[in-house]
């Protein structure tokens, strides 16, 4: 496809119409050179960061396993909102796996340390 477009551009005379020319718009740049992040991207980044932190701390408490499942749900919501439905499906499955792991770990911990 690119070869065809380039061939069309090169084969045209000097007074060729602009419809054959490639135009690549430069990326928008903020005047103060700061990175522009919309709310949806910030939500997705926070969800994935929460997943990472909770996964690293799962050994401390079963509540981190549950929090990991909640972060997976948030990541799934983000995936569906941005249109990356395979990512949303995978994260939904991970949230169910985390919920099951939390349930089993709570049962195991309650049997290990019975109430007084």
C-alpha cells in the first residue's frame, strides 16, 4: 500500500493535486512541554499499578489477594472502556481467579487459627 502511494506521488507532474500527497500531522505538543494524560488513561495506569502492588504484597495478608482481584476488575473496566475487549476479558478472568484464591485462603486461615 505504501509503495502504491509513493508511486502515485512520484509519477505525478509538478502540478499534481494534493490528494496524492501524504500528510502526516505532527503530534500535539503542549506549550510548557508537559505530558497530557486524560482521566481514562490515569484510571488505567492506577488500576495496573494497584494490581502490581497488591500482587507483590499477597504473601502478607489475604486482603491483598482480594484487593488484587478488585484491581483486576478495575483493569477489566478500563480495557472495555478503551475498546480493548480481549484485555477486559482476560482481566475479568483474573479477577475471578483472585476471588477464588481469596476465598480458599480465608477458609484455610480460619481453620488454622480458630477463634478463642
